[in-house]
C-alpha cells in the first residue's frame, strides 16, 4: 500500500521518494561537464555546482527506509566472477547511487561501499556501521519498487567515479 497518507493516487505528489530520486538522477546526469547544511536539496545543489562551480562531484548517495517498519533498507548483490558463470562474494550496503527511475517508480540502485570495507553481509547492522570515508561505485545494481519506501535520506554529494 505504501505510505501515501491521504494523498490522491495518481497525483503529481503520489510518491515523494520517487520524485526525489528522479530529481537526483536528473541532477547526476547533468554533471557530465561540470535551507540545510545536509539535505536532499543541498546535496542536489552541491552536485550541480550551485554552491561551488566545477566541484567534480557526481553522486548524491541515498539511504532508503522501508514503508511500514521504517527501518533502513539494506541491499545485497554480487559482482560477476572473472569467468562466465562465476560469482564473487555477496556484498551488502545501506548506501546507494540512483542509476535510473522509471515512470512507474521502479529504480535501479547501485550499491556503494567504502573501498576498504569488506562487508561479509553479517557485520553491517545499521547505516551507522557503514564506512563512508571513501565510498566508491561497485557495479552491483539492484532493482526496487519505490512504492515500498516512505523515507529517503540524502547524504552529502560526493565523487565516486575517480
């Protein structure tokens, strides 16, 4: 059911998480060439260079919270092995880069991990336990239904493609 809380289904503001993630994707795609201290709006402005032009940032990392229990969502996936049919270790992350958002509010999210974090999926119990000093793209992507989320936290804009 999601958490529309009285909003009219099909209205422009039917899913605020979906709308924010669409804005993030649009902003990240605009960065190819170039309120609050921490917020989605501030992170998007930083990404677009409105606060520091030419800053080299390319990603607004996000944490999503599941509707209902409102707990942080942890995604899992594995890299492909070196040979066809081989699979690497399964990794888990609470922090994602939004890759795409469809009109029906499905999103492809890439797991972001600190380059020195070797999460074995059991130790990482909370976003507060996840290392964030050197977040990097993993190439591990998952597809989610954004109607299953009722909260998004935008972390400060960073550069993961270095």
